C-alpha cells in the first residue's frame, strides 16, 4: 500500500520525538540487545570510527552492516530511497543472512511509515485512538510481515501464553502491538487478535487483556487463553493426556475464545475452563459419580481411555455442538462394540471413558484394538487408547482410572492410533512430568511405584538418577545410572548421565569414558561428543578433542560452546585460521568469555598480525578476569614495532 502523498518524510526532529515508535519493533526482534537511534546528519564519526568506510558504503547501499569484533549491527532506516536514520543493535549475536537483512529493512520501513502516518490517522493527534482506512491496512501489513515469526521466536522461549480475543478491529489491534512484551508477537486473523506473550501465566495474560481493554475504551470483547507448556502438574495428577505441542496452542486458545463468546461479552476463559463447560458433556466430576457405584468388587474389570484424534486436530474449527456430535458418535460405536459395558461416557472434550467387566490385560488390549479398528472403518479417523485393569499389582480399584489416563499419555508417544497398557514406563512418564514442574516428592512416589513394577526398567532407573542428582546426592544418582547401564548396555542416556554425574563428582577420567561410550552408542547425538571433546581439550589433548568437536558440529550441534572449545583446540593444535573462525563465532554469542578472548588474542600475537585487535581483546579480558596473570604479559607483546604508533595514537585520543 503506497503512503498518502501528504504523509511527510520523517526528519531528524520527528525521528527523535518518536524514537520509541521507531525502536519498538526492533526491541521485539532483539529483546536482550541495547538499541540506539541515530538521526542524520552522519558527519560525526566518533561513534563509528572503528568501523571504517565500509559502514558508509553500506548506508549508501541501504543495507544492514555487521561488525563481528564489536558484535554491532547497524540497520539503516530507508523510506522512498532515502536514509532517515540508523538503528544500532549492540551485542548482536550473529550476522544477518539475506532473508533477515531484508526483513530488518522492511521492519525499519514500516516503522518509518507508522511515524509518518501518526499525524494523519490519530484522532485527535497523540490520543492513541486509531482511525480506519489506510492506517488499518498499514498496521495489518506490519503485524503479518512474513518472516517475523522465525526471528521473534529466537532465543530460549521456554513458555508463553497464547491469547485469542475478539471481535477486534485491525486498527484497534494496533494498540495490542504497543502493549506487547519483549519477544511478543501479534497478528489479526479476521475479527480475532492472536497474541503470543513470552513467559506469561494466566494471571499475566488477563492483566494484559485488561490493559488492552482499557486502552481501547471498551470491555466488549471476549478472550481465550492457552498456555505452553500446559499445566503439567494438574494433568499428571489427574492421570494426564499427552501434552500439546506449540502448534496446538493456537487451536486451544481459539476454542477457549469460542467458549467465552458463547458466555457473553467481556468473558475471559482458559482452555481448561472452556473444556469443562461443553453443554451436555458430563465432565470429570459427573463422570466419576456416574461410574462410582458400578465398580465390581472383588471382580475383574478394565478401563479404556480413548482419545479421538479428530477432535484434537479440528478443535479450533469446532464449536460445542460439533464436539458433542463427534464424541457421541464414537460413544455410540463403543456401545455397539461392547454391549455389556458397565459405562461409556465422555471423560473430557476429546476423550471417551469405557468400563468393561471381566477383562484381564490381554482382553483389554484386544478390546482397544477393536475400538480403534472400528473407528478407522466407520469414521476414517484415528483413536489412541490407554488401558488399565484390576486387579494389577498393589493398585486398588480406585486407581484404575488414573492408570488408564497415564497409559493414554504413554500411548501418545507412539502417535495417533497407538494402544498402550499401563506399565512402569507409564508411571515413569507421569513422574517425569511432575519433576518438570518441581514436584520432586510426587515424582519420587511415582518412580518408586514404577520400580516396584519393574526393577530393571532403564527409563525408571535413569529418572531416579536424575532426581537424586537434582537433590545433590551424586553418589546415589551414580548408583542408579550404573544400574541403568547394567540393565541396558546400549542405552545412550544411561551412559551419558553416568558421565555427567562422574563429572559432578570430579572423576574426570570416568566422566570421559561415559561420554565416549554414549557417543559410540549414538554418534548422531552431539551432546556426548561435545562433553567428551571439551574434557579432552581441558586435558591438553587438543587433536583428539578437535576431532570429536568437529563430529559434534557435523551432527548439527551448533551451540557457541562447540565453537568455543573447537576454536581453542584448533588454535592450540596449530590451525590458527580455522580456530579463530570458531572462536569469533563463539564470542559473538558470549562476548564476556575471558578465556576465549585470551586465546583469540594469543593466536593473533603468535602470528604477529592484528596486534591492535589483540590488545583490544585482552583489555576486555582483563576487565572480566582481573586476576588472570597471563594477560599482562600478552598485552606487552602487542607493543611490537608495527603497532606502537597505532596504540599510542589511540591512547592519546582516549
């Protein structure tokens, strides 16, 4: 969309006045970096003197400029073929590729256009109230710019809240963009606003929605909230279903929004709340009361928990009526297949519970297969089933429901259509999920039950080792990892974990053997190669270490720590050029590594080249590690005849 002809080109005073508007999208792209805005003229070279003429050339070409030594990225703000200003990104982690360079320029251009449009489409100016028309189209383009998602998602995004709100006008949704936290992302899909809020919980998302509502001057839109990862503690306690992937969260938030809209304007619901209010569906409390008096004692019975994958896949598109219709169809099928069933009823929005009398485990698995095959034949869809029976070891009749749900979670690891009877691994998975949310005591209880079922189950032994390691009892952790390795000599995690706990105990030779064994078991797992290579480098075995670290690199482990130790190994082994390449990559990711700075500087000094750069690296290393006794001697070596004049000149300027 071309800008209206009367939209002014942002000059220096406008750029400075609206600097927050300009920098906001860059802050979302680089949430951890320090950003600065430089308007023209660019005659002063003080800030950029160390960059040389290549910066000016990049500005003239309208291209981003990256200086790896300073980890500095400069993005020109270009509009109508003219450079309005520069955005500098300090501590940039890597040089942008062609795709990202194009996206950065587009982000800058859209930011400039927004500033130019403010005076035309705010009513009154500065009020924050957006008028429709071209500004709506402009904001919609800004929020749906292709390529933003991959860059906004960079970094360690461990969790987020996904908000679906509506009905919201695109022009109103511009206010949501202003409210986004660092790393957040928003887009408009029809009348629905989708906003991803990093590290937010439900309470944070509701507070954000209220701020959005206040900013728009209305409370009429409804909203749904879904979390990634989901509430694992609650799911595991209830027996659990397999946790959703990040892609499922959008559908969950949309489903919660539909539920909220059905309740009326201004209602906010979480996905968990929405899934419990399907009209006509019993839900868990009513389901439990419905079957409570049916459990035969002391007879034999089985419970099947059958998840309808069609509902899981189409959740965002289905309303409550559609969900009821689909689930009831599968319920009718189960009643025809098992006319003597004690009960067939919904357990949750996508799962059917089935009580069958007189079945042992083989019979339960056979019944599950009949249900799965019948669903495939009648509906052309997949049903995943977890099965549990009574009697079973020390579990009582009241445990069978939870056991069946744990088995369903276990089945989810094998894909749609899988059938899984409850076993020690089912308990182990539930324990791992409790451990992931910090409930160590609950996890310990489940691991203990699992170990009683199968004392040689390698997954359980590994999990117990991890738990004791978290509690700081490395000797007990080591005993469980050793048992896991004895139970399965070819288990990667047993060997890797045994190496890790030996390293924690200071037994570096045994740790090295553990990591080497793990890397032999699965050479495609780069983490074991990294740990073995790092230990070899730290032991001064640089050639061997470099070989393993190259393999880690080839296996796809492209973390900066691989670069760091591979660079050190290559420099020390005599391949300074390639070593410097990897060290510089590592320092872009972690510029505050004094050891890496020192090794890189020493390699320049030994080659008698780039002495000024070597001194600069050592000066930074001295700031970070003032007690390093080697650095002063290395700094003295930078004062060679070729470099004295440059160093003295720079020191006089400073």
